[in-house]
């Protein structure tokens, strides 16, 4: 995992997890669109940057890795990750998948 470490991915995962803990919810469609456009953390920062940071290192590389993961599983989130209600949970699943792979 060249320039992106599991620790970096873990920081992004914990930031998204914190949003879920605060009761935040995004549609799976909005998260998928942001993943497709390689701007998911820009999207989240514009909405939640005042309560949760997303300015960690290697952001562009993380966006690229997430795009590749999204391209593999898009449309099968429910089957692969057992998630169908909250796009933030899908993002957590993608980040986790990157960490363990």
C-alpha cells in the first residue's frame, strides 16, 4: 500500500465513524456520487468540517483507492457490506476493506 498507510486510512475511518456516532446520515446515492467523483472527503468536509476534521495526509491517494473500491462494489453495497440505510456506513465499510486488504 505505497504512500497510504493503514494508519492514514484508519484516521479517515474514525472520522467517518465519529459522524455516525453523532447521528449524521447521508444517502448511499450521495456517497456513491462523491466516491465516483473522487471527492468524498471534500463533500463531507463541506458539510461537517466544523465538527469533524477530514484534512489528513494523502487525501488524493485515499480518494483514488476509494474510487477503485467503489468501482468494484457499486450497487452491491447491501449484499457485500450488509448496509442499505446510511451512506456513511458504506464509506466505513470501504475504508475497512482497504485496511484489511
